[in-house]
C-alpha cells in the first residue's frame, strides 16, 4: 500500500549505533525511514518504521532515496527482521525521540534514581530504553520501577514529612507551567539533598520552593520487593 510521507524539519539524517548495528534515520510525520547495517559492513537495509512502541511495524523500502528533504511516496514491502535488528532500530529511535528531548529538558529523574537505588546510570537508563518509556513522565516511571523489582509508594506533598527516615524522591512542578517539573532526592533524616540542577542546595530550600518558581507536587518512596 503506497504512502506519502512528509519530513520533519530540522530532524533529518541522524545516526547512532546499538549493540553492533549502525542506524541512520530520517524523521517523518508518519514514521521513520531507517538505514540499518552491521557495523563494518558495506551492505545496508532501507526500512520504514511506524506504529506505536507496543506494536511497531517494519517494512522494506528498496530503491528509496534516503535524504529526508522532501515528501516522497513509498510502498513498504513485508520484511523479516531478527529480534536483534528490531531492538537496535527501536532502541536508537528511542534515543532520538525520547532521550534527546529529556537531556535538553533535564535528566534529573535518571540521576536521582541512580543515586536512590545505588545503580549505574546505564542500568537505570536501559530499563526505560528497553520498555520504550519516558523517564520524565511519572506514571511511566512507576511502571518501569515496578517491572524491575521495586514497589512505589506515591504520596502527595505530605509524604515529605511522613517519611522523614527514608530516602525520598520529591517532585516539584513549575508554577508558571505545571506540565514542566523537576525531581530531587532527599536522603534519610534530611542528612542531605541531591539536585542535578543545583537549584536546591539544602533540604530547607524545598520548603521555600515558591521563591524558586516551584511548588512541591508529590513524593515517591521506593522499596525493593
């Protein structure tokens, strides 16, 4: 079935690699054109990828000029890909679609989680990459943590004082735009605080969040199952 696809401005010809594969992608409103090859190989597969993270669809598009500069018509053909090839493509697209915007907005969630759980950043990051989830969305954070062996007690601002003896993730939302937030880690018995932005330097600063343009939103208590 033929499909006309339209390039997304400023987002063409991005390259990455994942577990032995080289991936170059061109972003379209309708999905992604992708060139996939084994690193070191001269042969590449030209592919079309669309659909949701849960149900991605792959098609072969031989002979298509991969430049991402103009609207073109494609006619994807059925293609068989290995699990490794599919994972390389989706993981790299996740880096482009999810992780790149997160790094621009701020990586406070990942940085706070690695310190709270005492795990390397790449381990925590790979949980979200594998599940194709966004670490800036609280509901997706909860699902990802639960799938990796943790229970999450999500409370309102009152949890800040109720769980004084435990490490807790404290979420702040911007007063001017409540769709934008920030998270800090408060250590046991208020012995210290971690804030990737260095905006909040001590626990008492959280009580004055209003002066920084924030309000306390919710508190997460994490426990190993």
